[in-house]
């Protein structure tokens, strides 16, 4: 009888429903966060960095 009980336990359908959790649409919206326009301004900041870097060799005061 114990063996039969164990088998039934392994057939727990609740486990089969877990994969459905991975389909949470809320997670699909997370990528949109990565598109934050504020990050688009960061590249502009990085663009200024190279400018100051090029001014270094321009100085030629080495």
C-alpha cells in the first residue's frame, strides 16, 4: 500500500502547473524597463567623455 501511495505522490498535477508560472506576462514587461529613455541619455554622457579624452592629446603639453 505504501508503494501505491508514493506513486500517486509522484503524479502530483500541482507540479505540472508550475511551468505555467514561468509564462507570467509580468516578466515580459521587465524588458521594457531596460528601454528606459533615461538610459538613452547615458550614452550622450559617454560621448562627452571621449571628447575630453581627445582634447588631452590636442593639448600636446606633454
